C-alpha cells in the first residue's frame, strides 16, 4: 500500500498498518548544501573540498552520510503525518549507506511501517518502527535505516 505526501493525513500509532509505505517529495542537493552541512557536522575533505574530493576514492565531492539520513528524515517529517502524534524517538538502527550522493542528486524517501508496539505502562502512547529508504533520481538505494518513533495512540 502506498500513500503520496499530498494524501497523507495526521496519523497516530493506532492509525498505522504494518507494511504501509509512504513516499516523500524529492529534494535536490546543491554543492552549497553539501559543503555547508559538512563544514558544520562532518568536515572530511571529500565533503568540503572539491579539489581534494576529485583526488579521493569518490572522484568528486559527495554528501555526508549523516546529511542523507537527516534529509530523508526531514522529508518524511515535513509530510506532516506525525504532526499531531510525535513524542520524539528512541533511536536509529541498522544505518547503511549504499551509494554516494553528489551535488545535483535528488533524494526522496520511502518509509515503511515495520512494527507497532503499544506501551504496556502508558496506554496513550507506543512505538512505531519505520524503515527509511533513501533513493536518488536514478532510483538507486543510497541509504537505509530504522527509526523508532514514540507516537500518541
């Protein structure tokens, strides 16, 4: 089952179904986006220096993997699905990077509901485990991770 961001309504834990997949809008990363994020959070030469990046194993500047995680998360959160139910999260699991992301690449995320866990001690909340998969404009998987979201029921 799939839902586009234009058709997403606010959801609580009890409104989600295991196997449900949400697709986000895309975002095209500029060289300035990549450099700015990297200077602030991951200042490795192949992220911040185009000349050094050309001589790296990547053959050019690439986005920080942390940037790709943050962007996929942002795109999903901006869909508004959890605007009325989010209570934060308990962490990310199994982060994997599959392909470099370069200036001009457009990322989008598919977010699948993996499991739902109503709280045994706090009836008004629970945890949704979601798998985030980030794709570039060539439909290549570039990043994957699981997010554990605290949600109201």
